[in-house]
C-alpha cells in the first residue's frame, strides 16, 4: 500500500495497531527477516534496502549482533480471503528490535514490555540457543503472545520437523502451529505478517487518561542529541507538551516527536499503543533512561508504569592508555561513549604498573569488549585492559565491610568472610557433551540445579556458578569442550560466601597491581604458576636477573626467573652504518619511553596486553555449525 | 638485495655542500673510502652494496673494467666540491664487495687519483680488504709497492661447515698462505676478519677459528657476531626455520672467548669488535669514522661525512656510472645532522672505543646516569673518561640508551 494513505500517527485506532518484537539468536536471520518485512510493507524499496537495515552501528554489523534496539512503523494491508484467516483491512505494525545478548537482559525486558507479541525466530538447521531460550522465558514472563517461526527452511540441512517439535514443546503449541519461512527468499513472510495481525492482541490503554509512555530505548545522536524511543500506554503525547521523566521528575521541552518509517518522520502527536521517538535536546542518555515512564509536565500521571531499574555494572576492568599521554583522550572518549550508554560507569584510578587509567563498570563481558573495541576503533586509542573481575564484598573481623571492584583494593587485615556474586546459568548443548560440561562446571565450582531434554539429543542444563568464574575463562572452555555447540546464558542470582584469596604477582619483589587476582583458594596455585610462566615468556631479558613470584600475602606459591641479558650490542659499526645506528637508537629510545616500569624492570605494554588477555567470549558466534 | 639507503633530503646535483660543512674543515683529518661493488658470489649473510656479474647483467656501464675510471672521476669531483677545504688525506680504505676482484692496477690507479687530486699524508694508512681466494703473491707485491700499507683478509672462519653456511667459497688453508704472501710483499699490518655465531657453529668451532687466526700472527683482528640482516638469503632461511636464530647467550660466550684468546695472544681491544697488537696496528681509518672525522666515500652506495653533513650515493653501479658520465654528483640523498644528532652519534660511537667517551661529552643530566652504569660494573671511569668493561662491551647499546635516556 502507499505510505501516503497509511494511517497517520496520532490518529490511529489502537485496534489496528500490532506491536511485536523478534526474539532470535545471532545469525538465525532476524535482520534478514526484518529487511524482508520492510520491503514487503513498502517502507523500504528493494533498491534502497541496505542489507540489515536495523543494525546501525558498524561494529554491530561486523559482529552480527544488535546492541541498540530500534522500532519501525510499517503499514500492512491484509487482503480478503487470506489463508491465515486474518481480518482484512489496513493495519499498523510496529516492529521493535531487541538486543540479543545476555549482557543486555534489562534492555531486552524493556523492549518486550513495549510489545504484545514476540516472534520467536529459530534457525531450522540449528534449533534454539541458550540466549534465545532466556529471552523467550523473559517474553513469556511478560505475558507476550509467542509466534514460533522456523527460518532458513530452504537450507538443505534444515530439520523443520525436529525443531518445530522442540519449539512447540517450549511454547506450548502444536508443531503444525510453528510457521516456516525463509527470510532470505521471502518464502512465508507475507503469511507471517498476516499471522502477526491475526495473533497479536491490539494494545489496550486509556485514551483520555494522563499520558504515560514507556522508554524502551535511548540513543545519542551527534546532531540531534538524545533520541528517546517510547511506547505510549495511556493518553497521548503532542509536540507542544513539556514532558516529565517520572523517575527523576526532570522536565524537558519536546523539540520533536514522530515515528520511524524507517527514517524519522515528524508527527504532531502519538497516542495509545503507538510507538515513536522524542527529541528533547538532552545530551546524555542518562537523562532519558530505558525503563523510565514519560508523562506530561502539566496534568501528568501520578503513577509510573513501574519496572524501572537502574543498571548496575556487574563486571569491572581497568582501562589504561598504552601511551600515558592519551589519558585525557581516553577520558573524553569515555565521556562520549557514556552519552549513549547509560550502563557504562568509569572512575579514574592509578595503577603502579600501568599509570593513570579508569576503572570501568560493565553489564557483562560482551559489553566490556564492545566498549573497548569502540574506544580503540572510533577514538584511535591503544589500550591495556586489566583482567575483568566481579564485585566482592569483604566482611572484616572488626565488623567493617569493604566492597572490592579492583583486586588491588582487596583489604589486608583479618577477613571474616568474602562474598561473591553468583549467576544462574543455562547451558544448551547436544547431549553428547553432558559429561564434559558437568566436569567443567564442577571445576568452576558450579552446582547443578536441573536438566531437561529439549529433544532427543539436546539438553538444557541449569547451574548456579560463581560469576567470577564465568568472567574468567568459562565461556571459552565451554566452547572448546563442546566444539562450539553449547550455548550459554546467565543472569545474576544473589551471592555466596566463598574461600577466596588474592594472588599477587611480584617482579623483583615488587607487586604488580595489574596482575593481582581474586581467585578461589584451590585455584590460586594454578593461577600463580600460569601467570609466572606467561610473564617469563613475555618480559624481555633485562640487564639483571628478574625473579617472578606469585604470592598469597607473604607466602610465595610459584616462582620463575628471567635471566639477565648478556648481549645487547650491534657488533659492527662502519661509516655507512652510523645513520642507521643512530636511527635505531632513537627508535629504541622511543620504545623505552613506552615501557611500563615496575621498580627497575621495564615491561613492554604488549606484555601486559598479552598477559592480561584472558579468554573472553567475543560473541556466541562460535556456536554456528 | 643490498641494504636500503637511509631516508634523507635529496642531495644537490652538483654535490655541493652547505658552507657550514666546510667551516674549519682544514683542521679536521680527512679520510677516503673507495668502494668496490663487485663479488664473484653473494654470501647469504651479506647486505652490503655489492653485485655479482649475473646480477649486473648488461645494465648500463657496469663492467668492472671501467669501474676504476668512474671512481677516479668521483675523486676529482671530491676535489672540486671540497675546494678550499680539500687537504691531505690521512687514511684510505678500499672495501667492498671484493676489491681484489679488480686487477691491482685498477686499485693502484684509484689510489693514484687520491694522491694527485687531494694529496696523501706521508704516513698515510692505506688499507685494502682482500678475499683470500682472489689475491696473488704478485698482486699483493704490486699493491705494497704502490703505497698500500695495510691489508685486511676476510677469513670469517676456519671451519669448513661454517664457511659453507656463510656461502664463503675459500679454502681455509688459503688464509695462512695469503698472510704469508702479504708479509713477503712487505705488509707490516695484516688484519683478519672473523665472524662468530653462524648457525651450526659450536664453541669448539669458534675456538678452532680463533686458534687458526692467531696461528698466522695477525697484527689486527676484527671479530663480528653474525647479524641476520633483513632481506638477506640468510634471513629467509632463518625465517623458514632452515637455520636457527643466533642465540644471544651463545654470542656472548663467543665474544668472551675471543677477547680471552686475543688478549692472551698479546692483542688489546680498542673498539668493541676490534683488537690490535700495537697502537699503530689499530685501523686509523675506522677510528676516524668513530671519532666523527670527515671522510669521502667513493663508489655506488658509499656514505660520506663532512662537517655534520652525511650523504650517500646512488646504489646501483649503472646509475652511479650514468651520473658521473653526465658530470653530475652521484650523491642520492643527504642529511644535515642537528647538534642533537651529532651528540647522540658521538656518545654511541666513542663509548665503543677503548679510549672511551670524555665525561664532558655528556650533558649534566646525562652524567647523572653514570654512577648507575658504573655501579653495575658496565663502565669504568678512567680519569675523565668513561670506558666500557668486558661485560659493558657486550651490553654497549643498553648502556648508551641508558646514558642518553631523556
């Protein structure tokens, strides 16, 4: 249908609105399906269709994941006599894109709140993955209607019968109710749109009540400031309103209001059930937080929609510029990133080994990795990041309590108890790997909470695990032990007391704060031996012998020795060599400047980078077959 | 391919020097280096600017027969460029390449040009490098008669498998014979070049080479650790894993062994890699390089230095010949050294010498680093000079970096 004749924002009856999202694993084809829907509804024509229109940031595109959600308004006309039996007529579909990763669970839950239905999109050759399952449970918890869909049914390796049965079991429907599409070829996508119209309940809200709209996303734009995405629940927002953020009471002038289709289209107002964007001129997404309720300043609502949570960092790491002169640049870059990332926190900190940097808080490992990548790529910084750690609560015998976000702050003195965060982890895997996964989880101090077969040969295992173990190398181990087939999801679930110790690494008797780690007592020796051996390889020989020790307090648990360098001279120096020699010396001098000094030991920054590179999950991409 | 030339500014076509380079020149000693860019075969470790007949092919005027004339033409150019600053030459050094691939008459003609254009000091040191393979008894006599005073043989090793790895073709037995001929021809100063640390060379092999060298009673020995220069065949073989990377500890042991043997044989180090029997056996030409004197380098790829201006000639013999034939300077690029550059060079060169680096050459701030290197036993303070210890010689580059640290 032509966009001109489509229902106008602010004048759209809620009964013809359908708000839905797509829950899918990375690479299961969500973006392709979204593209196909944009084309079929005429919002984007074939020629203008950039592949994967919804993923805006390059970095997301490269990683094949969606970090920031978007919402697109699509008109859709259901023809008479359609096979799906949907009521003919013109509808407005709002497709709300959700972030797909474990670190962004809270954002996912807010996007889900803005919808009435979720399309559960699963690769017909691979079946459901742990993160998708976690998001499915979130959607079901939010009372969303679930529309199960198998994608990629054109693949020779597709096994629609098996996975339709799996989905039916999870969602509680019949296998024949599971739709089958190929987003790539377009097969079944029209039918899916009709099904969305048919199955998704229209939004319910009170049109003449004070306005209440849920913020489900908030994005900083260099030119326009913060763009806030909202779903109107009650009443309406008009472009003349002054609006109020209900969590803080802060009020803002509305500079612009509109819908996305697929670019921003200004509107005078948006009403019940509609999804749109607001621009107020604020420059920082923390002033327009996901989950907050927007109302009008005058005659506003008394009660918020509820469910707002302040995002708390779960993982901390120190970020340091390799070149100390870039400290100011790093600060500016973090300030800029924070404009678009309400969950990122940072505090300046000083490391004896690494100089001036920032202790940054992240929602999880992926969040950390994305942030570091962006700092290096978009801001051209060379960084050393310390090993990530979780937050520990240390009870001292004198009754005081210390919250440790950096191992080097681990208190001396008498400790009564250390508490560490715990996660509930869900692992989906072919059942062949049950044994090896159990072994790994046991090593990582996990305890099995339950196990279910999703199908004959696929199993869902539920564990509680210390989060500190997850941020160390759990994910890589899981992937390598299951040849990439297992997938993992976890959520924070309280804390527990544990027998933890701080292991220090000393060079020439000098502790190197960047290498200190809080580990379980039984893993301390292993960590010490591993680090000492790694550093022996990485630190170049000096003019003197350098002992490397790992110690718990004053007790040395592992040691290595870097022998003194014995030859550091270029033997030959004839007339034609002199310029070259001088330039080499200048290069070496510049190299010496970059060195981080631990006492008198010069350590190249690359050694820190390599020594601190714990295996981190980059994404769940390894899960592809 | 031969080593790359440094980056610099283009040199003027007539080779002229900035006035600053010539100020006070006549009070500074002048040396001449004559490059002979030819070898019968290329050794796998060598990155010098030298060419085999097959590499040269038929490109331009690159025949060995016309090379001496080109070199003579550059000596004349030197005379013109130096003008008032031209003066008697203290040392001449013919290097390569393989100078003795040219007939002795050519080497004599090149030396003759230096003598007639610039003048040669009565006690001038005139050295030629020589391949033990390509010298004859008569040829050596010719050179001595024509005024050559010193000869340096590229011995490298006395162990056949080491020579083979280095692609050296000579029979180790040629070395004592060549030395004998040189003595018979009247050369009072005979030097042998050795290389240690060749992949596959054991400590015992190195000992064998040192003993063999000393058996010829040389007046001077240069012992260089093998450097795997990028771009050489050796570097490729190491990269492919066919040969092991030279091990620094092994090189250090071999250096100490060399120093021990050479000192026991009555020689003394006067530069990190050079030992001499008597003060007059030291290579004055090299000492002039290391003391920052003026020198004119003649030949393709040769470097020159006059009063803080360093330049280098075009590398290829054909390009070199063409420049000179057109009456232009063969200089390709140059750099005018800043005060800071000259300071750095002075410290890094003079600290390598037995005579040491005068303390006054260091800034006050740099002098603050002296007690540290002295305390670690790397440097001795002898009066007002800093002299490397044995351990310090092995770590000379580190000591220089430490003293120059800013």
